[in-house]
DNA sequence: ACTCATTATGTAGTAAATTTACAAATATTC
DNA sequence: GAATATTTGTAAATTTACTACATAATGAGT
C-alpha cells in the first residue's frame, strides 16, 4: 500500500477526469474532508447526492480496496498534513493556551528534524568522536548550556572531555591542539564571530573539527564534518527555543552511537558510573 | 473531536489499569498498530484472543464512539510518524534505526508531558518568578546544564539571575537568602542529597522555593511551589535523556509566562537585548 | 435523426461487520 | 461461603458495505 502523502491534492488534480457522480463525491469530500473520514458510505452518498455504489467506485478509482480503506487513507493523509504548523505565542494567550503552543512547537521541531536527519554526517561524527584522544565542546550563549550537557554525556566514554564558555580559553585551547584532538562546535546560527574564529584557529592545527550548526554558515565552512540542522523561521521572536532541543537530541544520538561503537562489553563501565551516584541520593521510600 | 496526538502512548500508560481481556486487546494493538487499523473487529478479537464486544468496550474506554472511530484515531495518531511507544536502543541497532528511536522517545516524552501539564503549578511559579527580587537556578549534573539554560533565558526580565553548580556555593547562597529571593531547584529525581540540603537551608529563610522535580520527592517536600514532572521508567538505561528536554520546555513555558505577565510594553526591551548580539555575528550573506 | 454499443449510474439484495442486550462466569466483599 | 459487583462472552439486532444486475445516459456510425 503506497500511502499517498496528500490524497486531497490527488483528488483535486483529477477532478476534471472524473464522471459526473464521481466528481460530486470528490467535491463533497473536498468540502469536508474530516467529516468524510467519520461518515458512513450512506451519509457521504447522500451528502454528494449520489448512490452508495458510486461512492464505492470512487474509492476504488483512487487505489483503495473499498470505502473503509479509503477513509483510512484519507485520515492518514489529513493527519500528516495538519501537523507541522508552528504557532507563535501572542499577548492574548493565557495559561491554557501558551504552554500547549510551546510544547507543540517543540514537538514539531523534533518531528521535522527527525525526518531530515543527516545520517551520514552523524555516522561520520560518531566515528570521529569514538576515536578521538580528547574532545572539546564549544558553544556560546544558549549553546553553551548544550555544550555543558554534552560534556556530562561524553565523559563516560573514557575520553577526556572539556567545555569552556570563555572565548579566550576557546581560542587558546584551539591554538594548542594537535592530532587526536576533536573540537565540537555548537551554534544555532553558525555566525557567531568569536566561535568561528576559534574554529579557524583550530583548523590550522592537526585537530579534527566537527560542528553542529546551520548549513552553509561560516562555522560549517570551517569544519571537517558538519551536522546540519535546518535553521527554522523565527517563530519564537526573541529566543531560540526549539533549536537547542534538536541539538540536544542529536547529541544524544551521537552519544548512543559511540556507545554502540564501544560494544556490549562497555555496558558494565556505564553501569559503574551510574552506581557511583547511588550514595548521593536519598533512597526511594 | 479531541484527536489524541499519541494514542499508543496513552494505551501503553494505562496498561496496568486494564482488565485482563482489555489488556490483551491493548497488547495486540501495541504489537501491530498499523495492522490493527486495517483489521476488522473480528480479526482483532481473534488476534487478541478475546470476544468482539471486548474489543468494542476497549475502544470506548479510550474515548472512541466505537471500533471504527477507534481505528480512525489510531490511524491518525500513527500518521504523525512517531511509531512505537518507548523503544530502548539495542546493540543490534544501526545508524538507520537508533537515531529514529531516540527522536521518537524524545517526542513521546514531550507529548506525554504536554498532556499532563500541571498548569496551576506553572501559573503560580510564573507569579513568583515575576515578582521575585532575585532568582537562583540550582541543579546538579545534567540538571546543571538545564539551570544554565534557564539563566540565559530569565536574565532578560530585569531580574538578577544566578546559577551555581557548586554545592557549597548553593548552600551558602541559600543560607544568606531573604525576602524576595527565589530559589528554583531543578532535579530529575528530587533525591540528590546536597541539593535537597540546600533547599532545606533556604527553607529556613524568608526566601521562596520553587522546584521542577518528581512528585513526592524529598525536594518537592521542601518546596513552596513544585512543578511535578512525571518520572518515567528507565528506558534509557544509563542517561536521563528525555526528562531534561521536558524540563527545558517547561522553563520555556515559564519564561513565556513571565513575558506575557510583563505585558506588551516589555517587547522593546527584549528586542534591545536581541539587537545587542548583532555585532557579534557575521552578517548573513 | 435513429440504432447500436458503450459507459455511467442506480436499485435491490446479500454478505459482512458492528453494536446492543442479556446471561454466564469470575472476582470481591463482608 | 453467600451476596454483590465486575468482567466476559453469546446471540440477536442493526448498521454498514459490497455485488450483481438493470436501467439510464452518452456517443458513434449510418
């Protein structure tokens, strides 16, 4: 079953080539698609002003095995279309609306990112991280928090990991890098000067440069390997809210990739790290 | 029509509270969701090993008017592309499967959190933050990165914001707190001793204590206001991956709430902050 | 313009699927 | 262990969808 991404568009396109009664059915469906998914064949036939078998024939014409199957395809098609709409928070919003909007935006961002994941770039980045002698995560502003998060994740792999928010430290570390060092730059825009400059400095050494940033940005240009994250429109007026979520999940993906690379024998090591925290917590009652 | 964004997650979550036969139906659906959307009630009943009316009752229990309506909702929910409920990464996974799994898990976590958002607690927290004289964000480990992110967000509101990862600093600052100070504790488990102790110390002052943590935890007990985040099962064996995403989005929600509270006249101030970064970036070509 | 062939549409009956009402079985409480 | 409540299944009723066939409409050729 080749589930058509947009059934309504297909119907619309074929409107001319349909018989009179089939066209009536098409029109009825186009007028109220959601309702059509909930109707019985009888009520849809009535709404279109045709007989039930006409509706049935219509369905088969569009590749369905029958009316129920057609409804299913229609519902599927409608569901995937509605999804990707980001809604900005407005001053007229209240506690019942804006939290949902923000969550929806976050979910949408992740779904979009998931569909266009640069898998090859991710795979290559995993390779590089797995064999690095040292890893530096550099970011500024919001991305500094992401870098910090990455640090907490990657130190588990027995690779020394460093993070610095100080641009001067970043420059100096970049300058003193050598073979086996990996610099991982994180930036939403990929245009932050001091960060790009640090990348340029690192580029002149033997170190490997990986970045998680916008495609075609100056930072991407400086990188040996770049994981592109689509820069979305500025729905959220004043803060990059969703992009850092995507960055975090991609870093999770990288960490998982390295774990898989290390193999099953590595699990006890991770378990030991986890256990080490046991005594810092109040026991569960 | 309350079209459920992720019906499978809802089913999964309620598995325990179902009767024997309803649980069988649930299992059958979770095993092969897309097949279920194409089955008749009879074949699904057979697959689950129960009678047809049991399937029907199951559907109604989940808000559908009947079996066809349920299939529709299920198809709609599946169409979003977020497949299974929570899938752990396994060593047999490769680059084509584990990134998707991690994204799906993240998306699911946000969807679940969205459904059970503690709106009243959020509203109260917004109130408190909006009128605080000073705000401290305290977290440790992964939550330290979240706290850092919060700092980047909330300083924009003309309220002094502080973050410290050092437990000793946290204690000392807690001890020296006074009226108008707000301590915002972030913790996945709510059981980290040094953090809870800092909260206890702060509690003895005039300061307000807000936490973003697990319900019923020691940290929650120390808080005047607690935003509960459901602690999910430990699918991710060794790292809390999804919970921090939820924490971040909830902090976005709080920030948005404070922005709305400040009113429209506050927008220029935010714009000025944004503009201040302009010269740090390479211009867009 | 008329007939024949072709296509389109509807009618009616049939089969299938879903739901309801009720009865049997199982679990729960006192 | 009896009484009650809950769960589950059986069987009938109802709704829904499909098939076969008949009628109507359309178009081509004479």
